[in-house]
């Protein structure tokens, strides 16, 4: 039997959160990670000498568990994240900016003052938020976001400029297929929240690895966690009241890997009726892609807002990244030029373009913006494609919970957190939930 009563498989944000929670509670654990670095699907990469992220993982002030976890491991959100009131702009001329006011007045003022939107549609969106609050943020379970917005009568132009782009950005699932209930939960905790700063944008001022993965690994090392990087777990087998991983046995295991990998690991266990339900739910998940395209320009190329909606043909969100890597000790001179990231979320025609064609199309979109017509071609570019970036958060989706169906075997990952779609906050919450289940199980033994 291993000296650790609990094994965790996967050092993504969920696995790290689970390990920190266990160690903080005085329970030893062993953390397995197939790769050499922590972070999972929200990680940093070295691209031609630049340390950049594999995607644009932007946090909001409502991500309280993520911020709390950062502080627990010694990362300082105030230094690592640029906090600013929510501000969005679009190539159509739409602009929305929330003032630094108490909720709900900041949301009401932001909607009413949005540019290029008629007064009737502004009123309809304010009324929509009031109706949602009155119904305790409930939406029909079988309804998509597009259908739901039609029922609420929020206005076609506001749907096009704000609600549907926000849905795609937050859920990585197009509004016509995304779950209305999960979008309602997101609105509840952001635009509908009375918590101060819940709607604030938290833009990374450092690579993702410095927000949580690296500080968490350092903290776990200092506090006695058995870290095993570069060790891929290919199977789990049950032996009596323990689970075998390699040559070692653990009374409990937390599986904190992507759902398709969790399915493979659970398949190696002897099935029960309860486990069969979990396996069926994992197998039923479908997936959405994301592409992040980095474009580095040889001249200053600042954006008036940190996030700009391009309209989706092919680029969707344009994010300024140069300020997030400039003046850092590990940064080379190319960081001083303007670095932009363009995000393509969910399945679409952008997938038909090869990398060169996608970069050319995105450059054309950027030069079509006001004041960008004379912009030279990028001096450097890189395309990162994730075919299974997130699960598709669709209506009536039956997702697994932290309980796998086998006593002592738990799941953690953004797909296990029932309130939200696939977000970093979901991952952290799921890791905490799995750790609490494991601690409760220990107390019952």
C-alpha cells in the first residue's frame, strides 16, 4: 500500500486544486502528471522563444474560487491580473462599458449607454435581466440560448452584438446549440451579481502558468505532496478496497483529466451499475474546437478596448497581449512589438482554412478596423488548434458528477461542475468538490 491514502491523476487546474485542498486538510496525497509541466488544457508554451499561453483564458471578478486558490498558494491576483471594469467593443461600432458603480446600477447603466443600439433594444435587455432575476435565473432545460433569447424578447441587435458573442466566448458553444440554463447561471454570477467587482475583467499580466500551476506546484512541494511528473497512468484496477496504479495501491483516487481520458481510465475498472451511468455520460459528451492565432506586428498596434469582437468571419475575439509580456525578465526584444491574439471558438468555416490562410484572413480583418488600414503584415505568427478544447455545453446534457459510481473513486474536471460550462472556475470548483468527497470518505472509514 502506498504511503499516500489518495492519488490524484492529472495536474491541471482541477487536480492542483484537489491536491492543495487535501494537503491543507492534513491529508497526504500523490499527484501523477503525464507531462513535464502542470496546467493541463490551460497551460503555457514556449513558441520561438516566447512564453505564451495555449489559449486566451480570461477570468472575471466572479471567479472567486480561482482567486482564492491563487492566494492560498502564494500567487497575488492584484499583481498577476489586470483588473478593469467590463468593456467590450465590436467592429460594427458597438461598445459597452460598465462604470465602477455598485450592482445592479453598473449593469443597467452599461446596457443603457451602449453605443449603436436603439433605445427600445436597450430597454428590452434591461427588462430581460430583471425578468431573469425575478425567476431566480431559471431557463427551460431543453432550450438553447438562441431560443431562450427569443422567448425573453431581448432584441435582435443586442442579441447579435452582445448576448450571442458573450455566449460563444464563455461557453465555447454557439448560441443556437448552447444550454440556456448554463448561460443564465453565468449571467446570474456576473452581470446579475450584487458582489462588488463580479463583472470586472481580469486580464492575465503574466503567462497562465504563473497564475496557478507554478505557484501550486511550488506550494505542494514545500508541503509534502508526492509529485510524479512524466508518469502517465494508463489503467486503474480495483483490488478489494484499494485501487492499483502501476505497482502501488491507494484507498482512494481522484481522476482529474480530460473527459475522454477519464473514460479510458474508468473503462479499465470492473463496472457496476453506478459506474456504467458515469461511463455512459462521459461517452455521450461531444466536443468543440478552439483556435488561437498569435500575430506579432513590427509596429505599435494598440486596441481601444482589451477585447474586440471581430464578428466571426473568421476571427471572433481580438485580444491585445503585448502588454501582458512586455517588460518581463524572460521576455526578449520581440515582445516590445505589438502582439495580438485572435480567438476562433466553436466549430465553423475557419476550420476549412490552413494555418497560412487563416493568418492571412485574420490580418485582413484587423486591417479593416478603423485606423488599421496601413498596418504592415505580421512579422511573426503562430496558430494553435485544439480540436477537443471543451465539451459542448448543450441543453439537457447529463454530465458526470464527482462521484464515479465506485466507492473511493472520484472525478474532477470542468465537465463535473454542474452550474457552469467549461471554465477555469469550473475546474477549480470541481477539484475542491472531489477533495471534499475524499475527505468525507476517509472520515467514514
